C-alpha cells in the first residue's frame, strides 16, 4: 500500500508532512526550506515550472505566472472580490464554465482546480522522490470557511493529481492537532490562522480525547496579500507624485514592487525599519527610473494597514459569540499562517483575546503537521482522537413566503457539528402541481437572494393533489469532510430525487477524467 501524506495546499505556500512510528516528518524542499511556493509558470519555450522556479519567473513573465489560484477556487467570475483581485494580478482571470472564475494564460484557459492539481502533483512527485515509495493518498487541508463547492473543487484537484483524497481537513483543526493538544487535557482553544489569502478563527474545546469545534468564522478574502497590496498602492502613489509616472501600466515593474513589498513586510517582523531599493524599475524617455525609500518603518506598515488589521476583529468576536464564550474563557490562543509573524497581527490577537498567543511552532508548517497527525491517527500510527467539526455556513432552501420575496428556510444552521443529517417536510403551493424545484442555498440572510445558490434540482411525476395536501420530505446530509448531499422524496408515492452539491458547479466527472488523462494520472485501462 502506498503512503498517505498530509498536505497544506496554501494560497501562497504548500507544505507536506507524514508520520512514521509516531513521529512527524516534514518534506524538505530542494532549496533547503520546507515549503513550496504555490506558483505555476507557463514558459513560452520550455516546460511548465512549479514552485520555486515558477516564483522566480513571476518577475520576468507576470502574465504567464499564476499565483493565488486558491482564491479563485469554487468562485464565480462576477464575484466582486474576484473582480477586485483580478485587477491586481499579472495574469488574466476570465469567465469559465458556468460563470466560474478561471485563468487564461498563453491562449489557454485553466480552471483553478487544474492549477491546484499541478501543485499537488508536484508535491506528490517530490514526496515520492524523497520517500522512495508511491504516495497514493492524502489528507488535504482547506480554510474552515470554505464552502461545499470549494471543498469539492479541492478534492477534484487531488483526483486530477492522481491522489486519493482521504479527507478534507479544516486548517485550524489541523493546526490545533499540530500543536499537540491531543494529549488528554481539557481546555478551550482559539486557533487564529492568517495566511496569504485567507483568515480563519476557530474556537475548539478539548475534553480528553474528544476534540470538538465549537464555532468557526473567517474571511476567505483577507490575508497577507491584502497587507502587501496596501504597501504597493502606497509606493505606486508616492512614485506617481514624484515622477508623474503610473507604475500600474508596467506589469514587470508591478511584479517587482509586489515582491519588494512582501520582502519588506517580512523584514519588518524582525527589524524596526528597512530601506526599499528598486533600481532601474522602469525606463522613461530612454533614461532609467529608480524607486528608493531610505527607511520604511514597521510603524509605516502598521499605519497603512490599520483598516486591514481592524477587519480581523469582527470574525473573532462573531466566533466567540457563536461559541457562547467570553475572551477570558479561552485558555490558549494558537497561531497559524505566515502572517501571524507580523508583530501588529500578534498585538491584535492580544487585544482581542486579552492574552499572549502561543507561537512556539512554525506557523508555516503547523497545518501540514496537523494533517500528518490525522494521517497517523487514521493509520493507527498515533493514538485515536475523535474530531468533531462544524459546518461554517447555514444551509437551507428557497421557500416562497406568498408575498414579495423568497425566504431562506434554514435546515442546518451555521456552526452545527458535522457529520449531520436533517429532514424537513414541505408542501406544494399550487393545485395539481406536478413538479417542484428544490433550490439549495447557503448563507445567513433571511432574504434568499442575498445568499449563495449552491444549486437546484427537480422532483417530478408528482401525484395530482390540491395545494397543501402533498408532503415532500427534504433531507440534507453533510459528511465529515463538510460535503453536502440533498435528497427530496414525495411521501405518498416514494418518488425521489437527490443531488450532491458537486453537480452544481465546478468540474463535471468527465472533465476531471479528461484532466487526469492530460496530467497522466488516469488509471490505465484493464
Ligand atoms: P501562508 O499562506 O500561511 O503560507 O502565509 C503566507 C503569508 O505569510 C504571506 O502573505 C507571507 O508574506 C506572510 N509571511 C511569511 N513570513 C512572514 C514574516 N516573517 N512576516 C510577515 N509576514 C510573513
């Protein structure tokens, strides 16, 4: 049997780990580090680059270099957040199948699943080379706030890469496992996870070997890149003021600026002030123009990001409220995600929870370590713990309220422990109605149009009955990976229809197969 590994498929970086004889090993990368940049570069002449080499190419060929694909996964092109993000990246984001956000590079379109599959495939190859054996399956982590579509899309990416995805594990839950909380104590934990593109806050309770998520909140569009963007915007404006030249028109210069902003942010986690020097940034009328900032201070970075830092508060308070806890009732705050190295972020955590957060583990590896721990638990290599996670969004149906607007009827409220199955009976609104449309939504608004439609299906061939006489039983089932299945049944005839959320969006099974063939990971025909 091949090996099972834990994979943190991050917005910015990926990390792989596994357990052997109860000990966790993190996969070393060729550059000596333990993470691989989540970047894919399509060269004009030459093979597709993945990881470190791809990141290096971003400066030379920004339009051919894809990063942050995780931000697009399971999202619609018209989504305002996608539109805003599209303006800042060097590559083209386009409208793909069913209005999904896809990527267009060098005349080809790619789904974010296909890009994620390239990253997973590369990680699988590197792990196999290191281990000298086949890696067959994986536990892949996702932000707790990922919806059903995004989880399914991540699973599809694994399948395309030739991996059996054993489980989709929430990143904060993985982080808590990685911190080694599974040692039989009783405590309440908050996992504050701020990565390159997403923010999650999760409140967990541990009672012996039972490990229960009480609440989770977050923002799938809040992360390190937003901090970088503030700096980039500031530097662009300052340059424009001085030279009247708009750097936004120069993709290569913009990529250099983005890299410099990120490097400055990293340096400011360790020192108070650093210079920013970008010689020969552009050429104007035959002469080179440079960008030089003598001293950029940590305070400058914090001031530019006051609003971004403030956005961290609301999800934390919402999570505490959902868990019914006060900040003082949290025993420990654990940090995950590279951005928690920023001092101002640590201060914000302290301000919210009234206690210092723990960061004795490397926040870049903690999620992969936790995924590896779960691999170890599943394989019997580590002692068992029971993990109870929650659904991050309320799930329900569109129902007519007979007046002006359609309401959301919630079947499974946000933060319900999963796996779970819920059943509810409905009836028809018209006499002799022969079919009903079941529309599935997620979100917190009472007005269904403000929520996200996960999909719809029909239950037909209904018996001819008067309005209100028919009983239609709808069942929602969420499995341990947070994936939703909806079924409807007309009770008197037993007529049934059901659907997995997968069919509503993302790639069809046939498209997944095609991508597997293209990636060379499809099983050979017998
Ligand atoms: P992750 O998604 O967990 O890999 O986190 C990546 C994010 O963490 C990126 O935005 C990085 O710029 C940021 N990051 C990594 N190291 C540091 C550091 N030393 N100081 C501040 N931010 C960092």
